[in-house]
C-alpha cells in the first residue's frame, strides 16, 4: 500500500550528495561491467549492507561509501549516468529545484600523487568529472523538468584539493555550478587549521562564489562559528549544535542564516540524540530560516518524504510550515536573482499564495 505523501506540493532541496544518491542497480551494473568486487550481487543484499536502519557514528556512516564507490569512481559513463538518474529520482519526489553536491576529486578517483599528477588508467581529472556531471544534470533537466544546479565539495581531510575546487567553481559557474562546500568528518579538526580551505573560501568570496559549509553536525557550535566568521558561509549544512550557543544562534537568526537540515540523516548518523528535542523543532518554533533535505538517501534508505513524514508525525510540522520552509529554501538558494524569482513565483502559484501574502511567512 502506497503511503500518502506528507507534503505533495512542489519542493526545493538544497543539501543532497550525488555519491549518496545512486541507484543500487547502477552500482551493480558498473561493478559487473568494470570487474569491481562488491559486497553483494542483488539489489536487496546491497541495500542491506550499504543501508542503515539504526544510528551509527558519523565516521562509521562515512565508511559506507567504501563498499560501493569503487564501482563508480573514475568511470566517465558511470559518472554521467548517476547525475542523469539523480534528476529522474528527484522528479519522482516532486522536486522543482535541487542543488546537488559532490567532490570532483573523489569521483575522479583522485589520489595524492607527485605533481604533475599523472592519471592512472581509467582515472579522470576533477575537471572532467565536473563536465560529466554537468552533462548528466543538464540532460536530466531537459528530460524530467527539474531545475538542477550543483555545489562542489572541498574535503576536510584533503585541504590540498580545495584551491582546485574553487577554480572549478569559477570555471563552470555558467554550467550548473552555483557554490562551494566543505564536507567530510568534522571530528578531524577545525577548518581554521587547514590553510588550503581558508584560502579557497577567501578566493570564493573574491570571485562571487556562493558558500556553504558542513558544520555543527557532529561538531560543536564552535565549528559553526568558524564556518560563518572565517569561511564566510552563507548557509550551514546541518548546524544542529548551533542552538547550544545562544549568542551565536541569536546572531545567525538576525542574519537570516539558512540551515540545511537533514532530520532522518541526523538520527542515523548519531548527530541528534532522540531523547532530546531536535534542533529543527527550535528552528520551527523560532520561525528560523531552514530547509528539509535527504543528505544521502541511498545509505539512509530514504526519499524526501521520509524527512517530511518524520517531522510531521513526530515534531508537529504542518502543511503551512512545509510551505514556509520551501519558500525559505528557494529564497536561500544560490540561484541568480532573476532565476530565484521565477522559482519563487512557481512555488507561490502552486501553494495558492501571493508574494505579498507570503511576507508574513518569512523572518
């Protein structure tokens, strides 16, 4: 029996990882085609091994990628295909606009090698990866009618990659790429200890590249403060622990900082203790600026409806709140102003609202 969607109107998603949103069938196909050993031979077995049903630590969650990414990385055909199929997946979820993020270096199967870097057979350059993802997203947008943009990720454990990431953001700014992100294990150490990340974000500011940062997920509120004050983040990925520093939280609310919230993800990664009130409830009650997102639906065995159902069932979210948060997501997107207005007009029409009537919905 099909579950009735918690919110069946057009939606916007700002925080989802391409490498965490791959069809299991595609993983098995390329594993077999490329002779890559996978931990399972069927979709059901693969989902059981990759997927999560109970909370795990953030580092434990990150190890899940090691099971299946070898089938995809470094393969031109696979990278373009997962981008194309991602758009199809999001169309089925009722999305009208999505910003999908990924690390060009990880998808390239990039290793830290002596400079100049010589490709191993079958590997790609990060630049080639961005081109392939762009092609897949653009063809998917054409075929499935979902507006797609991308965000390129720096990785906390590889600060030497970050200068190239920001250069790729600049190069492909007119071809889906709208922003830069810093992802990876927050528990390693703060980005202030990594000059490569800081310099990349300073260049992003100079070049008009939009900026988001994973912070306050497993890390403390101090990580959020660092993301905002040092890296000049315009949005915060997750940000749950921000509420533990009232002064910081108050300052970010005054700035209308957008929090990319992933409720089901926060439960499974152990970033939220279910015995406590979720930060998103505080965001809702304070009418803060945030969105709901899937993060890594392959691993979490989820769709966007999982997060909507969770907040509706367990946290008292209403249709009016779902409308408000999607409008805020559109307003906080990294689209140019003219395209942002088109997206907002689409939502207002679908929600039976006018821009003036929605003013009270915002901060």
